[in-house]
C-alpha cells in the first residue's frame, strides 16, 4: 500500500504564506499519524516565536492540513514500485549557500533515510549552515513522494483499463511533481548504477556561497 519509500513515513511539507507585506516560508517533514491538534499547536507556536501576526495562523493551518489531506488520500491505494534506481536532483539556495547535485537512489529500499544522507553529504562537502541539511532532505522526500504518488496513478490507470473505462489523468503544476514524474517516466524499470562516462560531470556536487540580496519585502525563513 501507499507510503513513503523511506524508513520513516514522513510527509514533506512546504509553507509559503504572505500577509500584509510579510512573508513566511518554511519546509519540513510531518508524521501523517499525528493528530490535527498538533498542527494547530505548531502554527500558533511558530507565529509566536517569529512574532508574526495572528492572521498568519489560519493560513499556515490551511496549507499544512491541505498537504496532509492529499497525502492521506493516497493511503490504502496500491503502488507498483519494484526495485528501481532513479536519479534525484538537488538545486537549492539556503541562506547564502547554493548547492546543486545529482545522485542515484534506490526507491525499492524502504530502509533509506534522506535525513541521514543529507547530513553525510553536508559533512563531506564541509557545509556548516545547519539549515542546508534539512532542506536537502525535504527536497529528496518531495521527489520520492511524487514518484510514489505517480505509481498509484499508474496502477489506477491499469485497473480502469481492465474495466474498460477511461482512467483519470494525473496532472500538476508543481515543479517538484513534474520533475519527479519526468524521472519516473524516463528511467522506468531500466535503472542502472553504471554511469556513462559522458554523464560523469552531472554527478559532481557544486556548492557556491553567494551574497545576500534584498527583495524589498520583509521575509521570515524558519
């Protein structure tokens, strides 16, 4: 049945709320088994800690609850994820650190740990900003989540085809969704850990430090 293809069944969550010229953005993981009361406590505590107006709270709640509801809508659905090696891509800017990387991931390994992978990657690249690791882990989880949800869509299409009815089409405007779906379709079951020589450069991590930029709006990044 549907679940994250990782050791911990955690949902990647992104919040981007703007109220009266103030903007709050954050990315984190959430246990879908936690009660909704925890979401309310989290939103209130975050607003208080960051000194955000109270009207941020309902928008934060709506964003988090909506993403959890989407995840839960897949639960109980059949997945078709056999042992496959897929390329995942990281292209992030966190504070003043820009990191780009591409690597292979075994989505058939339910003991994989994106958080541990991110910590190791940051150690290897001497990245000291403590916010980079969690951002990498969330990005990995987003791509794995979309591959898993796409697999449910594929199974639905097969089941509907057997019944002689038109299957619902999967579509999204999310960049993370489209990237993951493209990888899913491109790689399919032909995954291999052998890299072609002409593609070696794609698997070399790049880390840059950039100057801060002012965007003219007050922004809070947690």
